């Protein structure tokens, strides 16, 4: 693929989104997504600003970016950088941890062997699918590794995980439609201030941001299927194309058009496996 910037998605979506990408220089504008972004730099230096400081990821370590934390991305040298990343919904971490505050890895970088082992299943064989049970095991192992490496948060208090989960499920059921805080109070059985605090601690972002990111998920599905930007924006619940584009850039660090231009066809697992057999 030469020096052209590119992004390849794993061919099987599963529960965890996985990508491999290369950027020759500037990668992403500052943005926040509501998932964990956990990855490995494969070559070059992956530089990014995170929590007020410039960080540099080198091959051999792991990146662990917390949900809703502002960050960008660029090459630290003229070589560019290639990396693999998985985007994991905090809900999957919660299902393994049972309603605890989300683990936070200070600085966004780690060389802890426990985290590296826990991400191995996701990072290897990017071009091939994970079996369902293999993915479930890997998610559980990753959640436990995050919690162990992060340690216990300060100021522990009780959270109403079932109430927050009811609100989250309702947001998904609405598929991008407008939702009021009164509706979330009603379906969750929790008053708004407590619900908002719990939602942030348990799922990594506010209820409104969560709604917005679900709308952007719908947009990406429609754009991949060939929909126009304007039609995708309206179908996902945005006012118009410009409204969607602003939120898209804030959520992914790219405009929708640049995001589409970077996408490459997923690698075919059968072709890769045959090439490996031939190499032997």
C-alpha cells in the first residue's frame, strides 16, 4: 500500500471493532469516542496528545485510551506509523466487572505484561475472525487485566448499575431518536443527577454523548452501504449533513469523506492463510 494512508477493518465485526492502519504524517484531529481504544504500534512512532501531554507509543507496548478522553494522532518520525487498534464498548467491560467504575490506565500507555497478554488474541491474525467463545474469553481476560493494572479507584461509592443499564438499553432501542432526561428518569427509576453520575462512571460518557455516538454508529453503517452523507445524517437523527459532520469529526478525528477515503477492503482470511502455507 506504499506511503498512502490507509485503514483496514477486520472482516468479521464480532463484538469488538478491530482495525489496522498506516499514517505517513498527520492522522487524526483531536476527538473523543465513547469506547476504550486499545492497541499496539507495529512500526514507527505513534505520537498523540492525551490529558495535557504529548505521548509517544513505540512497538512493544500498549496504548490504552479511556472512553471520552480527548486525543489526536500523528507520526512521530518521517517513517510514519502502522498500528492495530481495538475499540471495545465499556458495556462489555461492565459485564465482566459487574458494575464497578471503569478502569483507568494513567498516561494512556502501558508495558504491563498482563495487559499485553490480554490483548494478544485480538491483535494477532487481524485478517481472520475470532470464534464467538474465543472472543468472549478474550473480553473477560481483558476486563480483568484492565482492572488489575489500573488498581482500585479513590473515593469508592455505590453505583446503581441496573438503573444505568436500563437507561442505556432504552437509548439503543430508540435507534437515534431524540430522548429527554425525563424519559431516562422514568425508564431507569433513578433521578437525573444520580443517573448522569453513574452513567459516566460505569459507561465512560454522558447519556447525551452516548446517544450522539450511537447516531454516528448508524451513520457509519449507512455510509459503508453506499448512502449519501445527507441521507445518512437524516436517517441517524441529525438535523442535517453539517450537524452530522461536526459530530463525526469530534467523535473520530476525521471528516466523513476522509474516513470513507481511507477505508480499504477487509483482508480475506482464506487468501492470507493460503499465502502463509505457500511461504512455508
